[in-house]
C-alpha cells in the first residue's frame, strides 16, 4: 500500500513547525506576529502542496513561503517603526536558510562519523554527552582514572572532528 501523498505532506509540515517558527522569529521578532506569519505560511504551503516535488528537500521550499509571508507582514506593519524593513528581512532569511542547510550537513556528517567510531570511543562519548556523566563518574563506572577517561574522550573528539571535517570537505568537492 502506497502512503497517501497528503499524509506525507502533512507530516513534513508538522515536523517543520518548530524550525519554521524559529526561522520566522529571525525575520519577525515579535512572537505573536511570528505565530501569525507561521499560520499564514502553513496556509500557503497547503494551498501549494501540489507544487511540492518530494524528490527535493522540504525545508528550503517551506522557508521560501515563510520568507514571503514575513515580507508581506513587514510591508503591512511598516507603520510600526519597530519592524524590520523588507530588505533586511530578505538578508536575514537568506542567512538563516544557509546556516540551517550547513547545520544539517554537519549533523549528517557527525552521524556518519559516529557510526565509524570505535565501539569503546562511541560508548565513552555516549556516557559523557547522552547520559551527561562526569569524567569522574565514568572513571568509577569503568574502573579507570579520571585522567585516562579525559584523555580517551579527548582523542575520540579529535577523531570525530577530523572525520566530520574530511566528510564535509569531500562533499564540497563533489
């Protein structure tokens, strides 16, 4: 049974609500206005859902709608001198989309590199960052000295950072 395209689209919009709201807040700093812009964006996305190409990323497409809705809001609210002008909103939107895309690439590289990491190093990183354990607690748990744990974590972070940089550089070259 093939999934209903409307259900898939609804899921994409639902998953994008918080990131879209955050994006809109960079363009329309008043939270109440940003909520209104988000609702207008959602309506526009739903109205144009037939134009969405599922082979392409949803986020940049949705941000385009949010940007236009924010610009429309700024134009209508121009009487309030506390609003950004439309040129500034455009610049902020472009920068925010670029930063989000870069963050997504970095997270994808980090995820891939974590899978390549030695099991022991991955476990140490998990204890330290997912479980928020201190080096002392990890050392007690593993029967090692805190200095040994700190050194192992330092090495694991360096391997991870190098892998992420290499992965990102390789993707930029393609």
